[in-house]
């Protein structure tokens, strides 16, 4: 028992030493630049020019809106808890953390005073749009960081938003297809039901809950809430009208009025 106990104690000691060594490597103290700068590029993801632009943008945003937005990129060196006193983060602060080795590198620490202006759903959409692997692979982490900061800057200057400004092409294509589907439903439902009736307002109104949801809620709504550009709005309107024409031209069975034979 004595030998086994010593062996167990030795194994535990080695494990503790190994763990503390790894922790010391992973969370080594980082010397932060003085005076404080808004963007800490510890992960070396930004060019010198882009770093300068982001620093100027965040300084101007804090001066104009009162919200403090700070960005840190991390790879092997982690700043950890040193960031809060370094930047003086408070309830009106937003910390954008870019972890280079994560599948989705974007993470956000949001002060309580920010959540009414930019709610939780905003940050979920922002992380999903610019942090997903497809976007990172096609555009790189630098552009993802820049677009994230631009979206936050625009949203705060507008007084707050529930959705991220701008609409990606793949998202717009989805709304365009749904607009066409709404038009098809409306057009087909507008067929006259009798042989002498060419257009049916009644059919159009009865089917309105379905085509209204497809066209307005899922077709126009996501576009209007994310961009002021009228091009995608016009395209979705055109898709709805084209779908309506095609749906109306699709043949449908008609009911013939019963003929009365007089003797």
C-alpha cells in the first residue's frame, strides 16, 4: 500500500506540474501598449493601415455616441482579465474578441447599458454573418473584423438596431425566391371559378394570408429592415409580379354553370 500510495502521489504531482506549465504558457502575461489603443492585434490579423483606420473609427465613435467599442485579436497570447482595467470597460462598453483558433472566431462581451440599444438577436446575427467559416474562407479574418466593426459603428450611430445592417447576397436570393412563390400563390388563387369569370377577387383575398406571409413577411421584411437600398426591394417586387403573372396563366379547372333546358 505504501508503494502504491507513493506512485499515486507521484502521478498526481506530475499532472499538476504539467497542467500549471501549460496554463503558464497559454495564459502568459502580455505587455499591453501604453497609452491604451482601441484595437489590440495580438493575433496579428490586421495590416498596419487597417489597424490605424479602426483605431481612428472607434475613437470617433466613442466621442460621438458615448459607447466604448474595443477589439482584441488573440492567438497564442491572451490578455484575459487585464483588458478591463486597461480599457476601463463599463456598462456602455462593447468588447469584440477574435479568437483565431476557434471555428467561429467572433465573440462579444456586452455591457448592460448596450443591450437595450443592440439586443441579443443583433449579436447572434452579427456572429453568424461574419464569423462563419464560409465567410472567413472567402474573405479572410481581416475583412470579417473590419465588417464587424463597421456594422457596430453604423448601428450605434443610428441609435440602435435589432438586425445587422446590409443583406448578404445569399440571404437576398432567399427572399427573392419567397417573393416569387408569394406571387405564384396570389396569381393562381386569382383564377375565376366560373366559365364567365376571368379574375376572382374573392380567391385573391382568401389566399392573402399565405401570399402575404411569403411576400411581405419573408420577402420584403428582411430587406427593408437591413438596407435602405431600393434595388433589392424593386427586384423582390418584380419577382412577386412575375410570379403572379405566371401563376395566373397556369390553367385551372373551371366550373361550368348548369344549363337549364326548357321544354
